[in-house]
C-alpha cells in the first residue's frame, strides 16, 4: 500500500466536519425520493436540486441531465489539470414505504433518527449513506490536495430498473473524463468483514398469463371438465424449477452458465459467510440446504427462478367454490455473468409454450445483463487496500446476488472498468422496514474513499 495520509489525519477531518456531514445526510435522507410512486415526482426533483446544490458548494461543475423519466445529477470536481479522474456512481431514489405501525415500520419512514450510533430512515443505507460517504471523501480529499479529479453520477431510477439511464449515458458520454467508475451500492457479508463483489447478477422479470374461459364457473356444475387456469399455472411453474433444490429445470438453461471455480468457492468460504448469521439477518427459519458452500454459491453465483405472486379466482374470506377463468404469475430469473437475457427469455417462452400452448409469456417488465469486473485490473487491488486501511480487516472477494442495472450500461457506454466499494451491512435492512446505517460505516466509508482517491492518484 502506498500513500502518505494517515488514518489519524483523516479521522481528524471527519471529526471536524461531523456536524456538517450529519446535517447534509439528514436533509437528503428526509427528502422522500420514491421513484416507484408517481406522487413523489416533485420530491425527486427537489432531491435532485438539493444534490446539485451540495455538489456546487463543494466546487463541482454540475449539470442536472434530463431523461424521459427522472433526471441524473452529474458533477465534476476538478482538483488538478491532467490528473487521473474517477467517477463515483450512487442512486438517490429509494424504495416505497408503509406508514409507521404498518408492515413492520416502528418509526416514521422519512424522519431521520439516531439511536446509539445508528441512523434510521428510508434511504439511510440504500443508497444515500454511501453516497454521502463518497461525497464527503471527495471534499476531504480536496482539503488534502490529493491530485485526482472526481465525478459524481447520482441516479434517480435505480429502484425501478434504471429504464432511462442508458439515455443519460449517451448524453453524458462526451462529458465523462473518468478512467474508471466506483460504485458504492453493495452489501458486506457480516459486520467487521469488508466484502468486494467482483460480479453482479442480471435480471429478467416476466408475467405468465392464462385466459381460458369467458367467466368463472360453478365447480359443482363444471368441475372435472372445465379447465382450471390456477391448477395449470401451478403445473407450468413446477415444470420450471425443482422447488426442493432450487435448480432451474427449463431445458437449455443449464448450458448457458458456468459454475464458479474452486478458487472462487474457496474465497466465498474464507469470506466469513455463515449460514446461521445469514438466516438470522434475513429472518429465515428454513433453507433448501444448510451447506455453507452451497448456500454461498446459490445466493451469489448461480441463476435463480423465483415466483413472486400467483393471482386468480376468489381471494376473500371463506371458500367460494368457483373455477376461475384466468390466472397470472409473476416470476423472475437472476442471471449470472455469461448469460444473455434475450436467450433466457427465448428459452422460457419455448418451454412454457411446450408445457401449455395457451399460456402467454408477456414481454419482460425488467431485463438487464449480469456484470463481471475485468480480471486483473489494478482498481480492485486499490479498493482492497483502501478498505483494509479504513476498517482494519482484509476484504473478501465475493459476488453480489442482486442487480445494479446501471453498471453494465456504464461499462458498455463509457468503455471503462467498474469496481465496487460497498459499505452496507446485512442488518441495515435494504428495502426493509426500519432501514438504517451506522456511523462507523459512514465514517469508515469516508476514510476508505479518501484513501482510494489517494491510491488512485499515486498509481497513474
């Protein structure tokens, strides 16, 4: 590891600015930038303007770039001409919420509160806390006169699949000067053990629909001869997945991906991943398997087929003995690097039509590719050094089971590598009630980003 700035020096700056850090953090977290709900369109705009104001006050050249959907805030902090430039991507939109007292919320969802060094509110960890860590690190790096230029890409549609992010990338392509991008929207395996994902899964989300008759009919009059779309939908789904093991049974899909190498699996096991902790963090009572290696591979490095909802027929109290005329199912497949979503959609459609020609496979609501960081790039080693410097533990190299649609788009459009410096913990509650973020992760994240900027500047 190179670099002259000490941990004590960075800690001193963080302590000096703590009140300002928390004031800005609180203000942006309490702005309800829910991208999935059209009622919050105005809040999205207010949050974008607030973010733009933050960047301007930090000395950035800022543009709010419009798209057919929500805007993207782009800022460029120029510290030294011809110095290396790095872009930092975060999203500032958040998941929808329920009112306090519903769906597990014990606090007002958009009221920023602190309890024993932990901050609660929607967006504290996903993704405004990590965004503020990178932002304040850039400000402190400027105070230290680190010779690096920092660009910020703050999106407002990540939680709805980034449908217009490609248009932003096309518009911003000539503005982007960065030689690499760092993303701070990933989760550690456990507290005290940093994790650096080297790959993300992609996603295909589909709806299956069976419309068989013109109306619901009486089961006493028509049962046994009338086709039941709910029963047939269950048959279709059971032909796609082995529910006991989780293995996808759609013909052809097994040939579209490669299992992780023995070395990767060994890294997964060395990462500190624990099945017991995993179950506790996610409040799972049973799993398909308790084997640590199997669980780690299935959540990070294997494709999945999941059923999110089946609808049709009477859903009220008691039993209405009618045969429904239609049924729908909402499904998704998580894809691993190497799988092409168009190919997967074709395989699903072919299989479903073979099982039941009357089932309609609707065009995907969401479809985006998996991503794997280029092997051997220096930025990954520098992120590892920076995180070890900040948190006192050598990071584990893992994969991320979730998806960040913008990542593959940035790599393809800007032609630069994308790496990950995530800060969130499993207990922080991504997408969950009582979402939170700890001060030690926020402060540690600032320290890690400052060191990463310094190491990047020294490595040119």
